[in-house]
C-alpha cells in the first residue's frame, strides 16, 4: 500500500523531491536548506527564519556546513531580516545544532545570539547512541544554552512561538507552535518525507499523540517539504508505529519456539529496503523490541554459543 510514509520509495530506491535552497513558505516563515543532504538527513536539515521585522527568530542551524552561511545571509537579505533575536534548537542532534558556532561567529560576535534548547536532566545518558551522536556540549558549551520550558513563549515581530516538550526521537526534543498560523515546527518527530527514527518508542508515541492534541494545521518539519495537513500525517505516523508493534509481535509469534535476531526481524518487516536504510531499519526494529520488552510482551536472552542477542515472545503469551 502506498502512503505518504512510503511514497518516496520508488522500486525500493529513494526519490526525494528537491527543495529550493531558500523558500518563502508563508508570509511569516522562510526556509533555508542547511546544505547537509545525506542518507539520514534526506535533502538536508531545514532551518527557518520566522517573523516579519528586522530582528527575527531562527529555528535550527544545520550541521555547520560552510556552504550554509551564504544562503542564510541571502535569505535574511531577501526577507528584510537584519539580525537574529534568538535561535531555537529543536533537539541536540548534530544536524540541528552543529551550525550554532558558525552562525554565532558570523552574527553574534559583539552581541551573542541567545541559543534556546530544552535541557532534560538525564540528557547525557543518550549521547553516543543512535544517529546524530556527537556530544552537543562539545559543539556549544552546556552553560551557554538558555533552557526552554514547555509552554514557554518566544516572540518577535509578527510571530508568537510556543514550545512543547515532545521526547522520543530525542529526550530533549521540542515542537514549536507558530500561533499566528496554527502551524507546528515538528522537528524530527514528523518529517516531510518518509518516516523517522526514535530512541524511546513509548515516549515517541505519547509525543505524537500530544502533537495531535495540539491540533496543528501545517507542519514545518526538520527534514523534507512543508506538510499541509499536519493532523493527517501525525495520525498516519501513530498508526504506522502501532502497526509495527503488532507486526513485530506477529513475526515473533509465527515461530513461537524460534528466538529471533533483530536483523532477521527487520529483514522480515522491510524485505526490499535500499542498503542505505538497512541500519536505520534495524535500529528502529530494536526500539520496537525494547518498547515491547518494557511492556513485558517480549523477552531477550544471549545465545550461549554465538553470543548473539535473541528475542522471543514471553511464554505465557504463546
Ligand atoms: Zn534528529
């Protein structure tokens, strides 16, 4: 079945729509591509200049590609933006936060630009796991971030932004509502193309449901094009994740006496995946298994002979 989650896969290959380097996507929002396209970042990370005046807010910064700054300057010039009032980081992954030092060097030498980010207490525990695993505090010192709180509002001329903590993809992930448009900057929780990865599936599904409750119209995602019907896509993401939970249980239940390796389960779920997406698929499958483990639905053990970790349904469920 073709859905918005799979329509970018043509014969198993990825066919991504190209995005302009600078695009005025609404009267209040201009998107600049961070010049860091790749298998994890799709067309690259989206960064957004928000507001109408000469002093505006920027959401996300890309990876720190040297090619990005000229596009950011050009976008500011085209929109009449002369300075950046603040930068909101949706989450700590390198492709969203890595541009902070170069933007600060370009625009904030005399008056440093405030950098806003949600700062959960246990954040360091998640570094080095999954994608985007560079330690963010080696990129920008921890004490220089201004901590966001949920429901915090940040304003500039023409725009009122409301921050909501939505962990799961990353523990510090926030989405940001642009109240004037009832639009949502969805970060990496919901993408404009394909489906994303997540660290904690239970938290992720909870956050998707919270995003739905916020009832957004448009989504401005961290990667991929603008999503016009945000609620529809968030619903598809929730259905997709719930279906995956069931699918993994069904696979394990299909041979109840045979414990499974995670890569075999992933190969069963995604039979014709391009090579570049194989590792993210295994990573996501493992997250599903860990969520089922937390629920007490599956168990894991280490095979004595091979040392491999094997997964099976908890016996009383068979
Ligand atoms: Zn991310």
